[in-house]
C-alpha cells in the first residue's frame, strides 16, 4: 500500500457526485456456481452469453468442486476461516453506518479500519466480502456466508442513505480532494475493494443485491470519471487506485453492459502502460503494489477486447518482474518499491522486502497468463510463491497475517493484531488463504491438468469423475491419485513436472511407465480411465542454490520448491505482534559461510533423522536450516554470504 508522498504511513494514519445510469439487474441473471468472472458466462433471454474475446485455453474448476485435505494449505485455510468468523458484522459496518448518517454503537476496529483512517472500509466492506465469498466457495461455510450476506444487506442501506450510488466508509469529499490533487490517501483503491467484494458475493454466493450495489457504485464511478478530461483523469491516476480497471471489466463480463468496459479503460494509466507495451523496463522508482493490479487489468482488457497491446503489457511485465525483480521466494519489492535497475537485488535486502500484496497480485496475474498458454513454467513460479512466500505469512495458530516478508538476515516475522491491523496485506491475505482451491486443477474440454501437489479432492461431474489426490507434499516428494469414475473415461491427465525435479517416475496401477517428462512440462497420461485406477507420481527433490543475479556469492538454498532458512533464537510475543516489520538494527549476527561459492550445496547437507531439516557443513558456527514457511517464531536467515574467507 503506497503512502502519500513525503509522509510515512504511520503519520498518515494519525492524521459532487454524478449519478450514473445504474440499471438494476434482471432477475435470474445468476446462472449457478461460477468460478470467477474470467470464465463466466451470463444468461440473457434464456441463453448463455460469453463475452471473452480471448477465452482461456485451460480453465479452472469452480472452487465448489475442489476440497482441501489435511496439510499446511488446509491449516492456513482453517486459520483464515476462523479469523473471518471472528469478525462481528456490526463492527465491520460501524464506519459505513456513521458515514451514511445511520446509528451505530459498535466498538470501532483499529489499524486501517479505525474511524480516522483514510482507508477505512477497504477491509470491512471490501476484502472481507471477497474473502468470505471465496471461503464459502472453498469450504461451504454457511455461517460465514450468512454473516457476509448481513453485511451486504446493511451496506445496501448505507448506499441508499447516501443516495448517489456512492458507497464508502469515508466522506465523498475525499474525491473532491482527489480531483483537486490535494492530499488524500487512496479513495479509488478503497472503492475497488468494495466493488470487488460485492461482485464476489454475487459470483460465489449468488447474492443479487450485492451485484446491484456493485453496479450502482460503478454508475457513480462512471459519472465522476466522465466529468474529467482525459488529461485530468491521467493526473488522478497518479494516486493509487487498485484494480479499478479489472473489477469494471469483470462487471462487464458478468452483466454484458458494454458501458462498464468503457469506464474500465478510463483507468488505463498511459505513462505506466506505454513503456511496457514497448518492452521497456521503466519500473525503477515505482511503488510495486500500486502497479501490479493495473497489469491484471491489462490482462483482463486483453481477454475482453482481444487487443494485443494489452497482451504485450501483461506478458512483458510478468517476465520482467519474475526474472529480474523477484527474490528466491517469488516475492518482489523492497520498501514497497522497485528501487533499482533490472537484476540488481543483492543490495536490496531489508526488513521490509516483498510486501505480501505483491505476491498475491503476481499470483493472480500468473493465473491469467497460464490460462492463455497452459505453460508449465508459470505454475513453477506459482508453486514456489505458494510454498515459499504465502504459506509462511499467515500464523497457523491464530490466522494473523504479515505485511512484509523480511529477507534481511537475522530478523523475524511480525504479524498484525487481530482487530488492530486490517492492513492491505491483511486484506489480500484473507482472500489468499480462502482461495487455495482455485489453481490446484485446471482443465480443457478433454483433459485434466494437475498444477499443484496439495492433498485434495476434485469433482468433475461433466465427466462423471472424482479424483482424490493424497500427499503429504512437500514432506512427501510426490503424490498419488485415485480415480472414481461412473463409467470408463478416455482422457489425458496432465501432471506438472516441476523445474526442480531430480529424475522422477510414475506408476499406473502399480506398473512403472517407461516414459517420463522433462522439468517444466506436463507429463500427459492419455488412456481410458476406470473406476479405482491409481497413479503414483514420484518427484525427487534436491538441494540447489538460488543466487542473487548481481552477486553470485549471495546465495539462498532451496530444496525442491522450498526456500530453506537458517533458524535461530525465538522471539517474544511483544516482538512478534503489532508492527509492519521487525525493528531494523535489532539483528542477530548471521555468520558468513566459508566455502567455495562456485560449488553449490558444498556447505549444506540433509539431516538423516528429520525430514526437511538440513545442517551447514564445516562452519565454525553451525546452523540448522528448515523450510522458511515453517518458521513462525524464530529469527531466520534466507540469504547467506558465501566465500572462501570469512568477511
Ligand atoms: Zn499490502
């Protein structure tokens, strides 16, 4: 989340609407459970209509058809679910009601939902609804859906009281300040979250009132933006505005109203898009998470318009950020920004590296590119980011979430307090762990793609199939699948062979196949599948080094997709909770590694007695390494300085 220029976030916290035509939705538009707007059709005059100009080549299943089994992903999902259920609707609604002139005696939340915070409402009326809707799709939690439906109904009353279609927990005059280019935090950023939250409640929970609320807000947005010249609007886009272009495109895809697409493209920031379309990396100096959602919008514009310029923007950006500006964890940004030329990361290690929102949004963008191509490399990145960034940034004990994932050595993880954080990253985190079911499996008309090795079950009713994936991955180096089929089905099951695999093999019904596939590809098993068929996939992991692109002696160690971290002394609860980041300076001195930097893994070996545990070899101060995601309470080190002499 960006700060207002020249003002720290903390200091900041201490501190004429035009009515658009928002025709209400005809009854019966909702056509049953949908995955997400990118694959939706909507129903018009009794027929299914699909507006995608570039349909996805491979598509996700509705999350309602995928359920997680035991393992670290389920643990994260359950911690998130409990957290979402702990938030009382009256407290969520408090500032919305006050802003609409309606009574509320609820206890206000703190953090970025405090009554004097300029971002209030972004979580309570936005991320919360998205997360609850996604969680309902992933788990069928009726109690949570009921609470979220209450919030929608009460937000509808607030919107009615405000009259113009505007809905927010802060006064509408924030938009006057935005127009006049006076100091204001990020009004459209917040509006994006609220429209998206309501749209998700429609898509995943069938709440038609939520769609009406979203459409009225879009109508208000149309009026506000229409009153500005192109040049004036471009200046307004200098203030962070989240994924306005994306959510308005989704609204177009779901309703078929072309006007929304036109409004969406008013949020094209020319100054940012032009260099990307020309394949030029001019990202240095930009705030990362202000811009990644704009590229997701470009991906959506490409899908709904077919305009290749938007493809170039999204494709070039993804490749540049992943190959030149990402750390071993899959995360990007330092102090929330890209501060350097491409490939210069060795001096970009701090207590505020890799804002969690950036990982959330890069994964979201990755799904679009994967949908277009089915390229296994994209899922290599996705897997790395799930297991080495996202899993370790929620506290499985209490569902609290991190803001940054610090990559400077010798520090620790910090988590927000449950009712006093509501950071941007609390919001994206609440959504992330509610939608871990959305990418494990994809499909096309004739085949299944297994992208991620996560214990889970898939129902595919169109094929009369159920697939049970059983694995303790990443502790188990592989996975197995049991097919339940009403009648035999001819189809390909495509298993992702990750970039990190060392060898590997597959058995069908106990017989090893002679063929396998190369790393970063899909192994295609095409046959007639019968009830009870079993696939056993072995994916041996090995140690490998991920060195900084600009300094080969600054190295992180990986095992399979897992970033390993040296684990040091535990920290206290006071140190763990409440802050965005650990205190710079309060550092445990991590020893340099004395070894030949040109001989990767010469200085580390597995502990034969404990799975996923490793030890340094031949060092004066030995260290134990474990997967970064498993470290919650201990100081840690991800990058090591490796050389023949200790510095
Ligand atoms: Zn964030």
